[in-house]
C-alpha cells in the first residue's frame, strides 16, 4: 500500500535561514506528489505539485524517484511561511494519501 | 459558491448520539472527498465520490460511518452512535474530476467534539 512519511512534526528556523521539509513515499508505480499548506485559521490549500515543476512563494520541490523523496525547499524562510505543511501522494486509484504533516515555525 | 462550504463549523455532541456533517462542493466539480484530520495524525481518507459511480468507501473506519451524495452535489457524512475517538476535524474537498493532476479544493472543516 502507498504511504507518505514526514519525519519531522516540527521544524523551527530563523527568518532568512534555508528550509527543507522532508517527505518520503512508498509506491511501486509512477506517483504524483503534492505539497499542501494550511496557514493559521485558513483552509488547506495546494502549494505545489511536481508535474508543474514550478516555484510557489519561493518554494520548490523535486521528485527523486531513486530516493522516493519529494522534499520541499526554500532558500530563505520568511515569517509568513509559518504553517502546517502536508506532503500528499496520488496513485490514480482513489483520493490523496497524506503524510502526518510538519509544522514550520519561522522565528524573527 | 466561491469555495467548498461545510456546515456546521463546530459540533459538540454526547457520546452515543448521531451526527450529520454537510459538504457543498464547488459547482461543477464531479469528485468529492471526505477526510478526517486528527491531531498529529495527518489527514485520513474516508470516502470518495466520482460522478455517478459507486463511491469508494474503503477509508471508512467502521460501519457507524456512512456518506451519501445527492444529485451529484451536496454530500452528508453521518456518524452513528458517536464515540470519543470520533473527535476530529472532518474535511471535505472537491475537484473537477478524480483524475491525475486535478487539484483538490478543501472546505474549512467541521470540528467534531464528542463528550
């Protein structure tokens, strides 16, 4: 069965520091990976997806099939990046499979 | 509507009571999903509706949970004989179709507290 692992429950960095939120998945086929974000008092929303190969709010994520990873990166964190981040996997069979989430705290 | 709408936003109930949670998806979205968000547990898939096809109920945790979608639009998630472990935020999402690349749009959720 497919699984998404986000090993860090909490990641705390200072403003301006680089950020990397880890995501590993297990799936034998060709996956589609997403990052969703939930800011305080807001609903869950899509941040980016690997098929778009885009940078959103300075964040990027590269799918590494060899390491089965889809880590989210940003070179310089901002305070407004503080939020809950969820990595999600789509296998074409049903709904998204989500990781347990990582709370990012960016301190001033 | 402008987005996925869920009601109520908060629900407090006593153990053993039945509850109904409602989701109104974005107009035109054929796929509708229910998830459960528990503290520290991420989002757990519950059930998925796609058009007129039979729903995928594989994520429902017990037979106390059921859901229906009327007219291909509004969906209701029903929990019978609620238990304290049912306390969580229940999220609904919709998308244009349940196929790859389609973005899921989430509602604000219903926070269920079972006393």
